C-alpha cells in the first residue's frame, strides 16, 4: 500500500497540497482529476518520490520512504511526458522506457 500521512506541501511558502491521509492499495488503479492548479502534478511528484513533502510522510507498506526521518528511496522513479504526442508508440510500458532514456 502507498500512503500519504499528514502531508502538507509548499512552494515559496504557499501551501499547494494539504492531505490528511491518502492511500492506494497494492494492485489497484487510481484516477486523479481536478482543475488546473489543484495539486494533481504535485501529488504525483510526491508519490513518485521526486520531491519530499514539506510536512508529513509518504509510506510504502507502512514504512516511511519520504519525509520525516525517511531513508533514501532505493528505486529510481519512472515517468511519462505530459505531451500527448511525445510517445513514439502506443504501449504505456514502452513510453515509460522512452521517457527514462530520453529525459532523465
């Protein structure tokens, strides 16, 4: 299970994300939708361990992996370009491989 616990994140002192608790069970899918500026990308960056929350923790199977006194994550996160036409194929796994090789 992936979890955010007591997460508050700021950019330039401004709170952009304030989540008491958010969980994603192993093997489940989640859609994150909302208007521009609602914190969707920030949430995904925290979950992918690209950023540490200003306050609170990101936990994987109950173990803090970001925030507080979390150990450094041992995995390199993947990603997908936000541009709809940047993929050279229509397979999600291949798109992630392309992003990792081209943009990291």
